[in-house]
C-alpha cells in the first residue's frame, strides 16, 4: 500500500467532512482539506483511484461492549453476539450491527453500530463513486500507550482513546460534563481519566484536569498515521466490501467520454480512408506491373500470379544458351544511331526481340517526323538486311517496325544451305 485517503464522515449530511491524502511509505501529506457537506464528496473521487479509502466514523455512533462467550458459540461468534448483548444495548438488536474486535479467553469485545447509519455512510460514498476499504471509529485511529489517554481535536470534536478498544468522541461544548464525571470518579479512583492526557492538539483553556503538554500535530496527520495500526473494520457480514474497480463520478465525465469516443471514431474513419487509398494505389500499381510484364515479354495472356510468372520466365531465359550474335547486333545499332542526326531523346523504343533461330532482331521504334524515320532506315540498312513494317502516325509520333539481319551471318547461312 502506498497512498491512503482518510475520510472522516459526519453524523448528518449537512455537516462538514474532513479528509487527508497521505503517503504511507513516504510519511508524506499529499493533500488535505474540509468539505462543507457530504454532497461534496465527489470532489475526492479523483484521488480514490490511486488510494485505499479509510473511513472514520464519529465515535458517538459506535459503542463498545463486552460479554462472556460460551464455548459452544466460539465458532459462530457473529451469529451469537446479538443474543449475548441483547440486554446490554438500548435499541432492538435487529437494528444493530455487531462486530467482534477481540477475543481474550472467554471475553469478547464488540463494536455496535446502527444498521441505518452504516448503510447511510455507504450510500454517501457510493453516490460519490467511492468504496471504503476499511471503516473504524475515529478515536480508534489515535495512537495509544498503556497508562495514558491520548486526545486530539478535529473540527469541533475532541477524540479520546483510553485503551486498546476504549474511547469516545465529545463536542467541544460537552467537555465540562467530562470534567464533572472525572471529578466524581476521582473520589472512587475508578477512572481511566486519572491517567495523564497526552494531547496532540492545544489543550482547552478551561481544562480542570491534567493535560500533558506535547508537540502539536495536525489532527488529520495523527489519524492518518494511526488508522493502519490494526486490522479492525466495521465492514463485516453484510457490509463486507468486494474488491472492485472504483469509477469516479467526475464532473464533466459524460463530456469527457463523448470526446474520447468521438476521437476514437474519427481515428477509425481516418485509418479506414487511408486503408482504402492504399488499396486503390496497390491495385493501380498491380495493373501497371501487369501491363509492363505483357509489354516486356509480349505475353498477351492473362496474368494470374505476376511474381510466379515473371520468375518462371526469367529462369527460362537463364537456362537458355548464350546468344553470340546479339551483342554484335546491339553494338552495330548503337554505332549506326550515333552517326545519325537524331537525338536519342527523340527516339521511342517500344519493343526489342531477338530471334536466335533466324538470327534476326525485331525493333518497334517511334520518332517525331517521317524524315527522321527515313534517315533511321537508311542508316540501319548500311549494316543490316532490313525489312520495314508499315508506317503509322499516332498523334505527333511516327511508329513502325524493323526486322534486322546481320549481313555476314546471313551470307554464311546461305552458304551452309547450299
């Protein structure tokens, strides 16, 4: 446990609520304050997500009783307590909640609180989105050493702890009554208030019995440090709390949720549009790749698997024997074109295919003017046996085909044939 949120609830909804946010490991007060009334508990819901909530109840609402525990009831203490204390409490036992605090031999110490009040406190917390981890009387959070009484002032209340499970809470105005009770008990020497009172707050000015002076410590700090000194809780039986995630009812939570939801929806739409755009780009790229494949390999058939078909053709080409005359063809074409007055950027090469069996090279070329095509035909005919296809004019370009045969190879081929 790192942080705790200690909340001291009042007796009535219109009374003030004291609270402190405390770091246990660092012994550090992170924040503290006072709410004007119970309805303002929602202001603490943000702190509750990071802290265990320790709830202190006014000592006036919790009475401490003790009784002898029959042996047959040791295994079912909770069920036996109402009947055992029926004569010791003023209210109907069905309206009261009983919690066993300690069992020493055959005597059990019991905390008694009204069902109506503890349920009211839980309703206050639930309405604010808070869930208590523990709930104890406020005076039980005071430190205690045997032989002394400790006290602290919280708001208009004085909290006193006289023993391990003995204590009470009084309003400032009721202190004179305490003095009278103490004076009467002093005569019989039968009062725990004969002990020194070690106060963590400045003693009241009208105190008529001994208060031990000490370092003044803020009441909330004292209670925050002491509320974890034992494992007692009033949240037993029907009030046992399940460990659930606390969802704070923050102001503007609905607006925040709508903003987050809108952001998520817009993000999904944006990602959907990006995905659609990428899908379209992929389709366009695939179409261009298929067109380039068909133009490069002169394969008019449908492309089913571009990568597989391309790899098959390239592997087939790699397995074919070397073509000794192709490089001669290309070198002579390059020399012939270099001697012409046609700019290379004005020539458009659409296809080039070598027929190894007939030692011929098929070209599909486009130029800008008929005169350039005539110049190209004359230049190539000096080095090759040339067959020209039909001239076709498309827009501002003249296209045609040439079938070139090497003159030397053709002569040798004719000799072999004869």
